[in-house]
C-alpha cells in the first residue's frame, strides 16, 4: 500500500547448522522420527518398498484377464482322428479311450476298426470278438494268429457280421477247423487273402468251399496243414483264377497234380512256394508256362531234382 512505510522482505530459511541466512527467520521443522521397531514406514506402505516397483510398459495390461490354456478338444474331430490314427490298438483302447467320453467315442470310430491285428492276444475270446464286430461291421482285415481262445464259433460270428472281409489271417490256431474256413468262404465272397498256416484240423472240405465261392481270392497260405491234398488244391486252382500268390510248406499230400492245375488255370501267378511238398521236376516244368511268375520258392523241390 502506498503508505510510505517499507515492507518487510522474506528471509531465506536457516540452514541446518544456522550458517545460512540471518537471524529473525523461523527454524526448519525437524525430520520425522524413525519408525519404532516392528512398525512399517507409512510412506513405504503407500508406495511399496523402495526400488521394487517397475514401470509398466503398457499400463492397460493390468486390467486384462489371463489367457485360458489351449484345449485340444477344440480341434475339429477330423484332426483328432488323424492324431489317434498314429496310436496302436493298445494305446487307443487302454489309454486314449479312458481320458473322457469324447475321446472314447472317437477311438470307437469305424475307421480304426477296419483293419484289426489281434494276434497273440490271449484275452481275445469269442465273446470279445462278437462285441468288436457288433460295433464295427466294416472290418476288411483281421489277424487272429496265436489267439488260442477264439473258436470256430467266434470266426463264424465274424464272417456273418463282416461280409466285406477281404483279408483273413489265422496262423497256428490249431483249435480251428473246416467250420471256420467254410463260414469265411460262405459269408465273405469278396475275400482276397486267406492265410491259415499250421492248422492241423483243416482239410480239403474247407478248400472246396473257398474254390467254389471265392472268385476274388488272390493270396493263399496253407503251409503245414497236413491233411490238405491235391483234391482241395485242384478245386481252388479251377475256381480262383485270379490267384497271384501260393505258399505251401510240408504239405506231403500235395503233388505235381496241384502244381499242374495252378499252372493251367491261374495265369496271374507271381509267387509260388511248395517247400517240402511232394513236388518233382515234372511239376516244376509245368510252372515254366506261366509267363509272369516273379518268384519260385522250391528249395526242397530242387533237392529232389538233384537226386534224380
């Protein structure tokens, strides 16, 4: 105010040691006392421990919800089926199918039950085989070699339920008889492969049914079926003109007559095996008339020829 009286000026605050400024100023307030033992610093409670805070690169990230873990079941069924196709039968039945109902249903998909290798599984019985074929009647190939608990009854059920069966293998199933082969021949007319080596009870009666009803037969294996003779083999030769592979071993009742019949009636032969059979050089000569044979396996025949 223009009163003519001088106005007082603000004085600089005194230093901690009182060396700065001049007398007349108010002293600085003392620092707050340190927190007692066991108490937290109020400033630290508000801001957190010193040096422990990191600035957020994206401040909005703290408001986002964490991403959910990926779920394999969200994949299309076709992709899961492709993955399961790389598993063995045991892995699908005893592991994957037990994860959840969805996986169990996928493991029962028909494509996994078209080709079954049940060989050497003694837990396979007629009852289990019936359950399998009842669920999937699209089986085209099955191998029950060394399954000692499967009888003619089980094979008959298999043949009846799976008329589209193309390949049937049952090595060393000595409990099976002509009944099994007759059922396969009668119910599965499109059968192309029959491998039933080392079945002591198989006779010409079963072969006659194959020869008269299975025109598509291309591959046969009757090694060590000791009751088979020329009678059954000749009927197969005359009825199964598309035969490409014949494997016989130690069939002592099979002679040159069988070899001659195959040479005359089966122009598509590619592999011939008559090891240990009663075949002589005369039979071998008949095979020379088949132009497309790629492999002869007549090791014991050549020993007979050498002796002659």
